[in-house]
C-alpha cells in the first residue's frame, strides 16, 4: 500500500500534529479543507463563467506593424516564451475576456510577453493599464516600455509616489480623454478617481504582493477586460494540472540563450570577503548591490563600506526617501553613475540592470526562501558570470530554518531552479505565496500532495463531473513478488523503488521504474519481474474499479465492487459462455476455476483480459 503514502510537504515537519489511525481527526480536517477548496473553485469558476458570458473585444490577428515590433526584439525568443506569446495573442483574439497567468523564473522574459500584448491592444485603439507592486518597479517598467515603444506612436505614462500630485492629475486626465495608451502604476491605479476612455488590457505584475482589497478589485476587472498576470513565484506542475479548466496558465521554463547560473556563497559577515567581492566586480567594469534591510542602521553601513572600499562610488536607496530623490538615485545607478547601490529589499521585484552582477545580502538569515530567490535574481541578467553572497552574523547563531533556507539556495543555483525552490519552500514555510495566505494553513494541515488531489476533485465537482473516490485494489497470489535484499541491499533505496512502482499508474511508468532499477542495480531477478506484473494487474483492476483479486487452491476470486466498470450483459454472457467455469456470488464476487496448467500470474492476467473485454463503454 505504499501508493497511499505521501511525503509531507506544506510546513515545518517539526510542528506537524500526528493523528491516531483510530480517530477521525484527520478525516474531519480533510473534509474541512475540501469544503474550502470547493468554495475557492466555485469562485474561480464564477469568474470563468462570467467572462465566458461577457461579450468582450476580440483583437485583430497580428499584422505587418506587429510583425515589425516583434522583429525589433533584440533577443531570440526561447521556445517557452514564444509559446506564451502565442497563447496570450490567441486569448486576445477571442470575444471572451482573457485571464491568463504567465509564470516564469526570474529574468526569463515575462515582460516581453506583456509588451507584445500591450502593443496589440494599443494597435487596436485600446488602452493598457500596467499594475506593479513597487514604485521602483513602476519606474523600471516606464523605462522598458518607453524604450521598446520608442519607434511607434505609443504614449506611455506613470503614476506612483515618484510623481508629484500635479503630474499625477495630468496623467489621469489624459487617460480619461484617451490621450495615454499605456498607464503604469502601483495600487494607485485601482483608486476610484482612475478611469480610462477605452481600457482593453490590464497587466498585473506579481499579484500575490497586493492586498486583499486590491485583489477583490482585480476580480471584478477580470470579468470585464483582458487581464494578463505575470509572476516569478514558480507554480508546481501538479498544482497547475489540478487547476486546469478554471485558470489559464503559461509556464516559461527555458532560460534565455547564454544565461549562466549564479554562483552563490553563504559567508560570515567579514570585511575581507565583502571588500574582495566588491573590488572583483568593479575590476571587470560591473556594478554591485549591497542589500541591508534596516533603514535606521543603513547610514552606519554606508560609512563602513566607504571606509572598506574608498574608491567605490556608493549610493543609497530605500522606500522612505523623498520621491524625486529615490527615482534620481535609481536612474543614476542604471546610467552607471554609481558603482555600488546600498539598498533595502525595495529592489526585490523585477529590477533588471544587466551591468550589476554581484549582490551581497546582509543578514540573509532574516529573509524567506522565495524572497531570497527573487533578490538573487537581480543579478545574472547578462552573459557575465554573476555572484551572490548571503551574509550571516559572525558571532551569532542562526535558526535551523534559516540554515535550511540558505542551504537550499546554495544547492539550487542552476538555471530554472525556481520549481525546486518552490517545492522546498512548501516544505519549509508552506504555500502563502502560491495561493495566498488563506490557503497556506490548508496545505499545512493535509500536506501538499493531498491538497493538490483535493483541489482536482473540487474543480471536477464544481464543473459537474463525476468524482470517484480513489481506492487501492488488493492482489493476493502465491508467488514471490518483491525486491530481494541481495539485489538492492540499501533499505532506503529499496523503499524508494517500492514507492516508485506502487505509484506508477501506467505501463510506461512501470517499465521506466524497472529500467531505472536495471541501470542502478543490474538485471532484475524473477521476483522483481513478478512484482512489476502484480503492479500492472493492480492498475488494470483500478481502471475497471474492481476491489481485488485473490488466488485459492484451484480458483481465482475477483471482488467486483458496487461501481465496477463492467457492462452487466457482457458479464452475464462471459459467465454463460464459460460453461460452469465462472460463478457470480451474491457478495459481488466472480469466482473462476483454473486448470492448474498455467501459473497463478498467467491465469490472473488471462482473467483480467476477459473482464476488460466486458468493460462498460463510457460516453
């Protein structure tokens, strides 16, 4: 029954409450999570249905001007990026409003997907709103969109606290009159005084970083206009599959050409290490981020760095600076007027400065795993090798959770590591970033695998599809079907292969698992071949919704169960044709007499083949 055992992921394993198998506590907890998931799935489906019923605007297919804009892109699209662009444009050409989430690792080209969609919208005389979580990111998007649209008649403006009240009022008035094509802003864009002459597309960057009130406003928008959401929070594919049909999702998993992995070091806070890291980056003509996340002590760190590397031009950036000053500092750093940017986590989201390829993070133990991953992604956005130094206190101990987080980040440095990071984040911290803090507790209470399964069932139930309870058929045959100790001596490896075989629900997956055993341990003995055959029989019985099969001295007994997928007429015909070989009992069992010539396994296979021929044909 190893198939029914799952690894727990969804919070700190140390704090998991174990329930007695005798009690109903876990079942009640599971039922409560299912209820909440049904509510969430119903809400998603309501939005989906409202969008389907609403007659939105169907954009025209790409024309010559769009193809020119496409050709202006200075990089070659990665296969995943090209597919995401195609999916977004296809959605926009439907009458139903688009609601697509584009999920891609840091620096994998999500912004270009948004630029293509925005260009198409503006080309069709529609306005675009770009909603971002921070003022720094708003300024970056203003710069990116303005540069990308420079050769076209597209007017891009920004509203955020980096603009004074007069500038904001002017931009809003022009948006109302239809004189602004693309308006970029923070949550200020969702205020009551913001309106557009003809809004056609809303681009939301990192939606999970907005508050509940803003998310509610976005929900209403989703029913009316095309919404494209970008996120660098990786979504495990299992969850993606479980949400199919209620959320359209594109995953960009291929890195840009020539992108290199970021070398990551965990180091004690030490002057020699910091000095060497900064000087090495400056020597190759690059720039450095030094992240210190406490505004009240940042001036002391500035003095320390100035003494340590006197030749470096150091600037400071944090969220409490005056609007104009913060924008000026960021612009000057982008224009390479400063060597080092001493900053808070204000740089966490989406900042893209290809010349900055070293980052030092002070008190890295205070950050969450996803946050550290985003921060590290601020470097390594060019062909240069990038370096990340995660600095921890020299004389103080750090918590075990913090140690775990830093180890994971050091371990997963390869490109596209976001999906592994996401699964480790689930294990260490839960899934707040993935589905919102309200779902984090649900995942912690039942574990991620079961949560995903319950999500799949909830979505199917809300859509009116039949949801059948999973069960495990029993197969009892008098044959040695096992992985012998002398074939796989290590007990953990043996358990791994048992679990792998038990979880393989297709013939292909079964033979892949057997092939892996052969590669690692040599040619499998007869007992392993028999085990694979038994697992194959179990899969057949599960597909036919039969409860089990056991062997007696001269017979096989199949427990059919109340919902066996058999056509009653075909089954009756099989029994009649058998001339006494088959017998149906009142307890829903089929008893088959065997001749003793064939092996029990061969007889069982033959019987299941005959029953498969009686399978009910579903509509």
